[in-house]
C-alpha cells in the first residue's frame, strides 16, 4: 500500500472512530421545554427564548407551538412555520397538506403537550411542557437531527427533522406531527 493510501485509510479510520464516539456520547437525551403561555402574535413567538433556535430541541418544541395556532389563525401558523423553516418557506402544497391534516382534527398538535390525553380532550394545562427526545441515531445524517415527540394519543413518539444552517441555527426541515391519533373522549361515541 502506498504512503498516501495508508494516510487516507488512517484519516478515514480516525473519522469513523470519532463519529462512533460522538454517537455513543449522544445516546438518548430527553429535554422538557416549558412555555408559560402560548404566543398569539408572530412578534411574541419570535420573542420566546426558544426562538433563537440554538438547539434542535427548541426548534422541535416551537414547531408544536406553531401548529397549535392553526385552528385559531391559519395565516399566523404559516408565518410561524416560515420563521422556523428559515430560508425555505412553505409553498402552496405544504400549506394544503397542513390544512388537510386539520380537517376535523384540530386536537392533534395539542396532544404533544405533557398531560394531554384522549380523556381530557387533549386540553393541556399551563405551564405548557413539551418533551423532546433523541436516540443514538438522531444525528446519523450530517447537519440533521431527527428527534421524537411523544403524543398522549399515540403509542410511539412522532419524528421531526431539524437542519442546522451555516448561521448555527436549527431550522425545521420535516415534521411528521400531524398524523392521526386516538380521538378525544368527547368525539368517541363508545367512550
């Protein structure tokens, strides 16, 4: 093996070892993000400490807050999501997808707050807390964090992907938070 081939192999092995070590150090992490109240304007949303988007956990929680605005003011929801998406605002298809998911199911985003269950019609109480989790594979893709948010109406936490930009902020990349969950008790004729 030639000198540069050995050097290249040593560098590749060092990088692979560092990646494995980093993944082992990350492991599973749980953060609870608490909001005293939910913002009702874009300025109030941007004024929250989590709006700095300095870590993916904050951006994930802010996504839930933004989605909760849809039943009251869909345009405000879209503006909040655009803020979280940074240089990649929602397009018409994105907006239609979100609107379709809210038909007769405005309770889905509320289910991500701690204490929201079908039994209480997914009505959380203040202060509002969202639990966000990582796992050993959350950072397998470079610059991407795949995190998970438990729902009081689902058996498994739902994934959300955040992407770190050159400015160091973590922006919303993909969310899978609007999939179906158990109906609230008030909507269940068998409850």
